[in-house]
């Protein structure tokens, strides 16, 4: 055609449908091979796409030539251009672009590597849900309505806690016991009884008490003096009863009576009766005199007056005493028949003070030991300890009438009573006789026996039987 560049790519040139000769046969377009009729043409590798697709031609694809063989006509009929439609049937040949499209199979990725087998997970068996039904409370028949009142709902019973109540009771008892002990300890009258002097006797084994019964009347009224037959004021306070109690580390307790008329040396005052030391220097000088005369160190001191004797006995309900002979002493207000009998507070006081007996002071020491043994036996009995109506008056009576050393407490007195509750050896210092001196008639100790007697106590040994005075 005019204007065509022969050097142009033959694929982009338009080719006339015929050779130009009238009546000539139809010539297929040049530049693309003619597909054979009756079969599909393989994809053209030049275009990278199978023929027969319906996409629009691109500029790089070359000239678009549509070829649709028409029915056979005469040789003189020439159709320069014919639009071919799809869907034609028959034996007409298909154009190259109408060939069936064979899609390229997609590339398949390589199979993944095999995974390790998983451990089989064991599950609990499937549980079937069970419907929940609340238990129906038992039916209660309401009480009949009387008087027009509506029935009241039943009261909820409170849970009982017996163990809790028991603990409360125990705590209260302990608190009450502690309060009682503190009260009794504060009721004691404390004095300076244990002396501190040079060359004092060194500590000796065991525990040694010095018990003193004084004739002090300062805390008694006139009516009480008449009732107790104390004889009124007789001058300085003196002591009628002096006893040493030794509590060993093991074995029975020993209670020794020291006669008040014993002729001993009083430090700084020469020879005199033992009770004179108490009248001269009080409890401190009495303790020093006893320590130097016996060689036994005193650890605790307790002193009780006339009123204390009577109040303690009355608090216990009296004491039973057995007498071998009757005792009649108007000065002590005493008139007792022979035999066992219950003594009241004033009678017990007269019993430990009287000297209206054949042996005078010796009998009085025996009566004092009998009284102390009976008193401690009843005070530590289960009937007294388990009965607060007897225990409390007795304890308050003792605490209110005692005078103790500054370092003594109520629990020290309790330990003393507990140590004397059982079998107690009661004796007196060995006696050598009586003698008249410038201070009056005095009692002399048997020096040879008294030395071994107190040596046994100082070394925490039992006193030999031959040295005991029954």
C-alpha cells in the first residue's frame, strides 16, 4: 500500500485480503502462519499466550487480522473485510484468535516437609451436665392461730461452743488467782529482819526460817485484850514463841523449838535470855543472836502476834487438839478438860502461852509444836484448799497478821506451809538444866549435844535420833 515502509516489520503491515487480481482466491494474511483447519493450534511461543483468547490486541502484537472463511462463493466474489462472530458452527475454519484456549497449568509449590507426629492428647471423658435441684426444706406445719395473733417465725438456734466457754472460765480463774496472790502479797507487813553485820554466818544448804510469836498488843482493842486474856500492856514487845524450821534439799522438814529463857550471848549486850534480844533490838538483833548461837544462817523471817493466832484458827473453823491432862490457867483464860476437843481462836492462843503445867516452859514448847503441826495439817488439807470460803479467810487472816522480811513474799510462805504439810520432825534444842543468874532463872543448853545438833542442820543432814527431844 501507498506510504508503507518496506523496512517496517512485516507483522505490523496491513496485508490486502487478495492478491489484487479480480476473481482470484482469497489469500490468508501474511505475517502469521495459517492454522490448519479442523484442529486446535498450539500456543505461539512468540506471544507467550495461547491463541483464541478474548483480550484486546496490544500494540506490540502486530496488525490485527481477522480471518473468517465465508461460505464458498464464486471465484469472482471478493470480500475485502469481514467481521467474524463467535459461536459460528459448521465446518467453517476458525481464525487463529478463535482457537480453543488451553490454560497453562499453575505451578505447584513443593510439598512441605512432613511434620513430626503429635502426641495424642488425652482428654477426660466428656461429662454430661446434670441438672441441679435444690433440696426442698421439710414442710413445717404452722401452729394454730389463737387470739388473732399471727404465727411468729421459728427462732434460729445459736450454736453452742462449750470449748470456748471452758477456755473463758480457765482464763478468768487464772486472772483471779493472780489478782488474789498480788492482793495477799501487798497485805504483808514488811520489816528489816535479816541483819547485815561483819563475820556473819555463811550460807548453809537448805532453807531456814525463823518463826516468832510476839506478845505485841498494839493492834488489839480493849475488848480483844479481855477476850484473849493478854493481861494488858506489859512494856516493850517480847516474844513467847521462837522456832527454827529447816527445809532440807531432800527428806522431812525439821522444826526446832528455841526456849525463850535460853541463856545465850546477845551481841553487844552480854549474856541474857534469848527473848531479851527481841525486846532490846527487835527482829534484827534476835536473828543475829540465833545465828551466832546455832551457827545456822537464817534465810526467811515471819512474825505473828496474838491477834494473828486467833484469826487464823477461827478462819479454819477451829483446831482439834488432844490433851493428856486437863489445863486450867486463869491468867490465860484457859479451862480445858483432858481428851480430844475442838479449840477456838482464844483457846488456841491460851494453849500455846500457858505455863500452868508440871514442866512449865518445856510443856509450853511441846504445846507450841503440837499447835503448829495441827494448824499446818488443816491449812494444807484438800478440804481447805478446795473450799474458797475457808481458804480465802484463812489466807487473808495470815497475810494481815504477819510481819516478814523485806525480801519475803506470799509464795515463800506458801512454800513453807507446803513443806510442813507432811511428816515433820519436831524437837527442841538439847537442854542441860536450869540455873539462877543475875537476870533471873534461865535455861541452859547441853553444849556437847547442842553442838552436834546444830552441826547436822548446818550441813543439811538429818539430826541423829539420840539428839532429838520428843
